[in-house]
C-alpha cells in the first residue's frame, strides 16, 4: 500500500475510534426551600453535584410552569425515558404533596397530580415503576405516573420519620425509616414487608437520612440532615452491608433530594459539533484511504 493509502486508513481509524462523548451520568440535588421565610413562600432550587467532592452547582429555582415556586423532597429519573420526576414537600408554598416532572436544564416543573399520601422520597425500579416512602404510615407506595396518586403496599404501620428510599439494579429497595441513628432496612416491593438491616454509624448528623439514590456503579448515596431550620446537609455514602456512613461533602442548606440522570437523556443534541467534525474527518479520511489503496493497486 502506498504512503497515501496508509495515512488515509490511519486517519479513518482515528476518526471513527474517537469517543463522541464521555457517557457519564449526572447527579442532581434539589432543595425543599431556598430560604426560610422568603416573601414568595417555601421554594426550592435544583443543583448538579460533583460526586468526587460533594460540591453543588446551582442550575435554577424550581418553578411550576416556569412561574410558581415549589419545594421538592424527592427526585428520581425514569430508567428508560430519562424523565426526571419529583415530589413536592408538605412544606412547599404551592402544590404540596404532588408529583411533578422537572426539566433538569431549567428547573421548570410540570404538575402531574396530587399524591394523596405525603411521601418523603421516591425511586424507580428497573421496570419503570415509581415507588415512594410514606412516613405517616411507615409504608411503601406505588406512584401512578399519569395521575400522581399513590397506592400504599401492605398493612399500615405506626407513624415514622422522614426516610430515604433507593432501589438497586437487582430490585432491592432500601429505606432509612429510623433516621441516621437507626438501621438501613430492606422493604419488599411486592408485600411491603420490612426486614431490619445493619445499624447506621458514622453519619455527620444524627438526625435524618432525607433522600437516597444509587450510582450507576452501585454505590448508595444519601442526603444526611441535622433537621434544622434551615437544615445543614451533607452528601454521604452508605455501605449497604455494614451500615457505615462516610461523608463526601457539604450540600446546600435544606437539600432534600438526589437523583442520577444519564447523559443520553439530558436533552443534548444527538450530534454535537465535535462529533460532526469527527464524522466529516472520518468520511474524508476513508475516501482518501480508498483512493490511496486504489492507486497503490494500480502501481503494482
């Protein structure tokens, strides 16, 4: 093969082998309120969170239809559509105890409907069923994505505290119904039966585990709160086998929700400028390679 052919094939390989994007997922956090006693009432904000440091970057205030402020106490992204859902807190100045969808780029929320039962956190299983934890009756519930209405699972229990809820890739649902000083329990998503888990230890604050989510690699993350007003909060990692809690970083006051959203669902263009340039380069290089190969064949 001639030198033109060799260069052409090398350029083509480089162009087509170059990654178009990192494919990383993004961790989002939401606050139930931006500041206590604000003139517009209790309202929250949306952030992205650096998993390495726990530091948060403000995106936008949470607004129904871009206008009406709301406070969010749970976030979860649908496993196949990537749509971000949230539930509003009972403290929210508007539409408390409701299911909403949230645009992760703007913070704009769309009302789905009334939950009918106040939940403290939400999580999807891999089948796309949305679950919530109901502190007033210490029950798991299924959330209707069309109406927002919650259907409790199993028998009602005694009233409990705010709890985080997260479901791993195997369908195991974890909850923290007795706070940061309690246990990391497992709840059966079919029957609602609760199985006691390991004792939590090492949390920066002894009060609440407000919200939980699993990373794509299977690490359990949570929001740990001191239950103050405003509440100091920290991003922590929980060992599901031992219950050991390790602090990652400090979150904005009154953070009350966590969720991962895959890059492919973040309303990004299917072909970015960089990707398009690589594709064009690849096509040109491929053509040059073919021409070089043909010339080399003739020369022989």
